[in-house]
C-alpha cells in the first residue's frame, strides 16, 4: 500500500468502516510510514476531541494513547481473524481427506479396517 491509498483510508478507519481486507495493509503501512502515522494521528485526535466535547461525561483522554490502543486492538482482531481462517481451512482439508478415504473405501480401492463394518 502506498501513502495515497493509506490517506484515502484514514477516514474509514476512524469511522470504523474500513474493510477487514484493507485493514491489515493499512495498519502495516501506518506502522512503517511516519508521515501517514502523523496524518492518522491528527485526524484521530481531532475526531476524539470532537467526541470529547460532545460527551456530557467528559472524562479526560490521552488522545495519542487512544490511537495506539486502537491500532493494537485492531491488529489483535486481525490476528485472531487470520488464526480463525487458518483453523477453518485446516478443518476443511481434514474433512475432505476423510471424505476421500470413505469414498475410496466404499469403492473398494483401499481397505480401511476400522470402516469394514460401517459401510
């Protein structure tokens, strides 16, 4: 991802409307590009400050800390999503292999002793 693409995704990121597919590339770019990080930080701080003034509670905010926490949380969500995707892909592979073994056993191509009485 280049800076121009990242800058277009700053507002969707802040509003929580960035797609999961683009989120990983966006965060990776933000982490390695100081210019884009600074741009994101500026928009993030302005957005949070506006929310702060609109909020009746008005608890104090560490705005820069909030951005870092937000980035870390989204990175963790992306890691969990990738782990879940890998798990389900592995599960599908295992199920396909078992299905192939059942089919081959049923057709008599292979002999599976523990399936002998079942099929």
